[in-house]
């Protein structure tokens, strides 16, 4: 375990950012767990990478962004601009971002678009690892089978359309998109293992062996033996 990677967790209010972190680290979240609005909090986790090493991550749980659509869109846009200043302030200290949305709330995905542009604009040439999590926290109509002329519930259609849009956007932005459920801890492991691996690439091999080989070849020249 080497450095501690700093990761900012962002998303609209109510998409389950805190629940995901609590479930990932402590595994203590259930459907009956009460939730409260987050102002700002910090979590520390030791996450295993794909190479089997364990790396420390400091996760900054930020206040939820307001939706950019709806009756208060103008004031919400101003609030989001203010809250995005946090991302700008942390860019010099942050190596990664986790962007979270709820596919049943299309406006929560729309919130991520200006945030991602802001991250890219202000990171200069610094490498920043970013992942997107679709938190399917709502229980959709499980009786729908999709057979015959049966019409899918509106919530299912909305979530499917948002997921398709998010997948297309993530491919274009070259970032990894995961579907998770904050109630299922197992679903959270893959994205954070992937993020830990991205934040801690393998060290380059030393060039000293090549240098020693060059020196040896020089010493074995015929003129060196004379």
C-alpha cells in the first residue's frame, strides 16, 4: 500500500451517494435505513486492485447537486454553479471522481453533464480517473415479463432510456459506466476495484539493468582488451 488516492463523489441530491459509500465500507445499509442530506463528509477505504494489491482511498462525499430542470431550474442552475466550485477547488488535490445518478430520474443524469465538462476544463493536463455509477435504488414492477402485448411500466421505460443515453455518453467520454444497487454490496465492488486499479497503475521497471548491459558490452570490445 503506497499513496492515499483522493476521490470526490458527486451527483444530484437523493441519488444514493452516501448510501453507496456506507454500504461499500460498512455494509450496514438496508431499505429501512434513514437517510439525511449530506453537507460534506469523508470516508477512508482500503480497496483491492485487479492486481491483488490493497490501496487506500479517501472518498469525499459532497452535497447533492440540485436538478437543472423543473420549476426552479434558473435558481437551481445558479446553485449548481456554486457547488461546482468545490470540484474546482479540489482538482489540485484530487486524483479521481465518482459520478452517480439514478436512472429513474433523468434529471439526475443531466446534472452530470456540466459537471464533467467543468472537471475536464479545469484539470489542465492532470490525469483524473472518473467512473459513472447508475444507482438503481428504486424497485421497479417485477411482474413485468416483456412478453406478448404487455406494456412496460413507465418507470422501467424511463430508466431504460436514461441508461441507454448514459452508456452512449460514457463511451463518447471514454469513461467506465457501471450499473449498481446501493442495497447490494456485491454490486459495488467491481467499480471501486476498477477505480483503485486506475488510480494506482503498476510502476515502470527501472532502466538500470539496461544501463549495466551497455557498460558490459563496452568493456568487452576488442580495443578494450588491448
